[in-house]
C-alpha cells in the first residue's frame, strides 16, 4: 500500500505521521526532524517519537497524560510493558524488566581496583560524585565523595575527598557525610581531589595516553554518568565527548522540552525502582546510570550495516549530498531511509 499521500494528495511523514500539503514542506520537515530507525517507536502503529517521554504520552503509559493515540493505548494496556514500553510482552516479562534497588556494598566488601590496572576488562565505567556545600551560604558544590562502578556493578574505586576550602554545609540529611569522613575517610579512605581525579582518569584511560583517547580506536573506556559535566568540573578534568555516555544529555531520555530528566525520575520510570532517599551513596547513582545505559544500549534498532546511520551524528544538516528537486521526487519512505539522526545512538556501542 502506498502511504505517501492520502486521498486529498497530502504528504505524510513516514516517521512521525505529520501531514503536509506540499511535498517541498515534507522535505523541509525531513531536513530538520532528523528521523531515523533509532528513535523510540510505538510498537503498535510504528510511529516514531522524539523521546521515550513522548512515546509514553502517545501510549498513555503509567497514566502520564491522556493517551495521544487511543487505539495504541488500548493495545498497549492489554499486552505492553510500562517500563521498557514494548507493545507486546510475554506474561512473565515484567518480573525481569522491573529492576531492584542496588544496595550500597559495605566498605569492607569493596575490592578497590589499583591504579591504571583497575577496572578489569570493563568497556564502560560509571562515575558518581556527592557534593557538600562551601561558601558563605553553603551553595557552592564541592566534591566530597567519589565512586566508580564497572558494568557488573562492582565498585572499582571509592574515596572520600579532602576539601580544599572550608565546608560550610555537609548536607548531612542527603549525603550522610560528617566532618570526620573527610578527615579520616570513614573506612574507605580519603584523598585530595587531585589524587582522586588522577585515579578516575587512569581507570578511564585504561593505559592509553590522554591524547590517544581522542582517537576512536583507543582502548580508553566509555564514561557513563548522569550530568557528567558537573562531576568532571568538580574533579577538574575533561574527557573526550565521543566517550561520554550521559543519561542527562541523551536525546531519547530527555524531556520533550529538551531539558534533562533527573536520575531519580529516569530510574523510577525506566528501571522501575526508587533511588536517592535518605543518605545517598554515590554507588546507587553509578548503578542507576549504568543500568540505564545498558537498557538504552540494548534497544532493538534496525541497523543499516555500515550505512547512513553509523557516523551520522556530526553532520549539521540532513541529506547534505542531495538536491531539493531530487528529494521532492522521493517517496516519504525513501526520505526516511536516507535520513540520519543528529545524535549517536548507544545501540551502536559494541
Ligand atoms: Zn516527521
Ligand atoms: Zn539505536
Ligand atoms: Zn502508536
Ligand atoms: Zn519491559
């Protein structure tokens, strides 16, 4: 069936189903929309959504809003999974999809990986920091606790951090950090921020020279986290963008408004459990970010096998090699096949 235009000669986007009176307007739309097979899609009607939040609205999942598509919502309510948003799942799926809260391991059971040799064969490491307050009103964030976790949720590095400037608010209610932790390490050790940053960097670089990490062929590890810019700024080093996997900045996990969701919201919504209650251990944030990364990475997306979608992300404009007139002669399906996303999908990670 030809879905390219309806009885009134309107042109329908093959991804988001928007309709346009003129083909040139559909081409215009395709240039800016950057649709691709990597977008979250409704398992009932096949519509592409910008983000999982938009897909949840479409399906009325978790009662987020009135469903935008009543028939999809009805089918989804009968057989779908409210966490991973698959439209049709087997009866016992929910038990494995809904994850349980990871208990912070007590300090005595932690095996701390040493220097550059730590982290074992991990391809990705998750970083989490907890901040205390400095400055006259205690609002200046100062890193006080650092944790690094591997893909198997083992702690490979953990330390308290000696503050360089006086702490004016330990934020004890949420951090559980007391002055003595930053003096004697409370059983897990304490070091300067410089030394802690060096250990984290060594774990990430995995024996690679910092300048070599910029190359895509390096052994350097992927850095997973939530709001990585903030953590890295507090630690005082940066890391190549192509190796960062930030759950606060990944388009499918962001709000329709393109603002970040909180890690707490993402964990509750897409992993099915609550975090950040009581005294918060950075381990729990590391595990949540790593699990979200793995869930996104495990998404089942059609791959074009070295085709148009692989390097994608960097190009400013869709269809750079095509003329407007050539594009206007294509069907909406052909346009969608040529369209590339403006972000690199995590499902492309090995
Ligand atoms: Zn569209
Ligand atoms: Zn993908
Ligand atoms: Zn649908
Ligand atoms: Zn599920």
